[in-house]
C-alpha cells in the first residue's frame, strides 16, 4: 500500500483551505512585540526572518571603499547604510551585502504569530540580508529538530556572503575577508547547536538537514562556492554543492573546522555535454530528504542544468546522469571517496548524483528555476520555481511584464508515472505575478539608481513545506521571490503564502494562493518548515 504522509496539527483556518484572503499579516512592529518563548509547539509553522539593523555611519557615500579591505579593482560606495537605498551599492560592488540577525517566528498554520526565537548573533550565526537563497528551514529526519545555515560574523559586516572561509583562501577573490559558514540546529525546547564549516568559500550555504534517525548524527548541506578566477583552489572545488558535516557539541570559539567534505557531485559530462567551469555544475539550492534519499535543486548560475537532483548511494540509479532512486537506497554516511588528482580537471570525481528522471536536462535553461522541494507522497512532488528575476517594467500596464508572462513560475506539481516524473500543472493564481504591491514605509516612485519602481512584485516561490490533509488534499506554504527596481531584489519585503491542492487532481483546478504573512519595512522572509515535534503518520 502506498505510504501517504499525514500531519497531526492544529486546525487549519478555512481561509487557507478556500484560498481566500486571511487576516492581515503582522508586520515588523507586531513581530517586535511578539512573545519570545523559546519552546516550539508541535503542529505549527516556523519561518526564518531577518531584520536590517546596520548601525548609522556604516557606509559613507563617496568615501567607503568596497569591498572592505579591497586593494585592487575597488569601488567607492554610492549610497549610505540606510535601508533600502544601501543596496544600490550592489551596482558598483557585485559582492555587496550586509549581515543581519536572524529570527525564527512560530506561527499557527493560518499565520497568527505565537512567539519569536532570536538566533544568537554572537557565538551563533547571521545572514546576509539581501542574499535571497539563504536561511532555508528543514526538519530533521526524526522530526525533533530544525536546521538552517548562515555565517560566523557580526551583524553589520559588509560582503560576508562572497568572502572566503578561513580554511579555504582564494587569493583571486576580490572580497578579502574570511568567515566560517555555520549550520545551526534548533530543537523543540529552543536549544541551539552550531557547527562551523570551511565549505562554500566565496559564496553561501543555503540549506541544511540533520539526519538523526536510527542512531545517525550527520548534517547535510547545500550551497555554492567560488568568487574568484580559474583555476580555483582545491578547497573551493571540494567546498561547493552537497556537503556532509559532523555536528559539533563545542561552542564556536572552540571549534577548529577542517577541510570541506563533499557528499554529492554532478557533472554535465554525465549527460554527454562538454565540461564547463569546474565546481559550478553543483551550484545547489533547495534540499530535502524523502524515503532515505537526499534531493537538491539547481536554479541559478550560468553553468550546468537548472533542475532537480538526487544523491545515488547505490551506484546503479543513473549510468547516463538521469534516473530514479533505487529501492532500498540509504542516506550517505560519509563523504565521497574522490580522486584528488582529478580535482582541477574533473572536479569531485567520481560523480554520484543524478537528475531526477523527467526533469529538465537542458544546459543553462532560461525557463527552469527550481528552488524548494516537498514530497506529498512517493508519486507527488511539489517544486517551487522562483521565476526569471527579470524586472522589465511597463509604465503602460503598470506591471513587471516578464514576471507577469511566466507560465512555470510558482508551485509546480509533478507526478511519477511510467517510470518518469511529469509536470501536471503549475499553481500561480493569487500570487499576482508581476503586479507591484506597496509596503508601509517603503519608498514610492522610481529608484533613481535603476530608473525602475521601488515597489516589488512577486516573481515566484523559493522555500516551501507542506502537509497532507485527511480529505485527500495537501496544503503547501511557500516564501515568495520578488522583482523590483531596488538595487538588490533580494532585499525586497516578501511574503509567506499558502495554497491547498487536491492530490488526485490531474489538471490545474481553480485554486488560489493566500497571503499568510507579509514582511514589513526592513524585513525579509526566507525559510518555512513545520515545528519540531510535529507528528507524521503513515498509512
């Protein structure tokens, strides 16, 4: 009998089930006054949020050199540190970012704010405020904890997201700083554990999952590495893509991270394509585990294939780079036994990852931008597509026309049939793709630095989670991506949305997303998961 995941939870508000508007979502002021109880109640949602808190005088236009410490090819700041204009500095410094603290908001499924858990910034982690691919939340395999990734740096630090890690220095990286990447694990009682890593030097870690079932105790992580020129140092190549980490029980000040430990690797040569830049085929983002298989996505970058991947621990799933997980597959327990002599020519080799059969295999796709993943069951997979990021704007229609015209951005429903995954339909109604919306306190009119409106619009979805309901439907929550005329679209206030879909539906029904919560001025939302301790039943 097919296993179907069910969720024992608090009752879901009828507004989400019907796909209609909910109560007004709490903004920054409401969040600031939320209770700060550390414990998390099973049956709720957990959302990662960051608040821009950079100190006045952090950046002086016309004086501050970017990146900090730069000696060659430097730029001078064109905007102060005041939000949101501070992110116009990315127009002169492509690596520009400012770190900010992280908060985990506990919400009821309908969006009522129950409590906020601040993630320690000192001895913990921060995020790069405008780095839209960060802070995914994932329940551990046992369901007892949730994981996320960030940086071992102080709030208000500039350009950390493209800095080296201390153990992997690329001298060609124009950002001279060095900061460990950090995986955090939070249990239901509000207790944190932090594990530093030298992986993702020159770029960012995006997601982490703790495998704590059946005596296991390992972290899997997903991200990208490299911000320099070719040839890349060995540690940059080994520090990209899928990583495996041993959770540390020590405070960060006592940790001494070793070399990166890749657990998954893919090359386009597996498909018969010509090799491209070593390490960039594994510019991975989303991360999930289902039936003891580790899945990830690639949806950005100028190399490789934007699609859905899985780690093959059997060595039999994909002789030509495409396949399905083998029955009885197990999660990896150790890094790849790669050949160091092949690193500069082939990357981490031999390769042990596959494209999931039926998903795109075309190089450098201009139409596929997968991000988050959620399996409703063994034959139904929901994939978030964040959209193209094209902010072409029409004053005649008052919309971002490229975003509005998309047909695959939003929530894709894939079904497994005849040995291959097929796209059944894409849900986007209610997201109002390409339609600008206002945010209290946010600038109006056009950004003089870009000539485009400050007002953001939804472009698609990033991280997602879901539950299967007793009536044969599934409710999926997602974090929106945006387009705008802001200097960095990752700094736009975005939204948490929800939709309910009938699992047996083969054609797109009349379903519509509802806004569950909206980020306020100086806020961004990043990841969403169920709270630790939420019981998952099988039948």
